[in-house]
C-alpha cells in the first residue's frame, strides 16, 4: 500500500471516518465537522481527493456516496513509518534512533510484539 501524507483538513476528515464503524455520507462528515464552519462542497472535495488517493473507499448508496477508511488509523500510520524508513540508507540506525525516542510503555509494547512474532 502506498499511502499519501495527509494535510490538516484531510486528517480532520479521516478522524471523523476512523471514529465510525460504518461508511458515512458527505453530509454526515460535514455535520461532524460543523465546528470548523466548512462549506459542504469543501468536505465533498476533500473526500473525493481522499478517494482518488485510495485513502478512503467509496460506495454508491442511492444518489449519495458513502465513504469509509481504506485502512485503520494504525495500519495507515504503520505504512507511513515504513515509507519513512525507505528514505534512509541505513534502516537499522533509523530504527535504533526511533527505539531510543519511545517511552518505556511503547518500548514494552514493541518488545512484546517482537517476542510474539507479530507482523503485518
């Protein structure tokens, strides 16, 4: 999966989608972002762009499109991290630097995942 980095408004839209288990209409996303005073067409444009980037899936229901995340937030972030690792010539050093910067709880979670042999 090649994931796109998201702008601030795209992240806000994705936060709404990630917070729901079912696909949402543009109207529902727009309502959830009502505190931002965005035009309906702005939300529709952002969702269309996210669909074109394959960050969201969309399906037709009657005359409306419904939108859902193409991946969970965790899957999305993990893919961004993997892409960032591809930017370095020395993945091992980058991983060590990352590991040195995480909290004790985060390090424990990583250690436990490695011990269980978890992978994607």
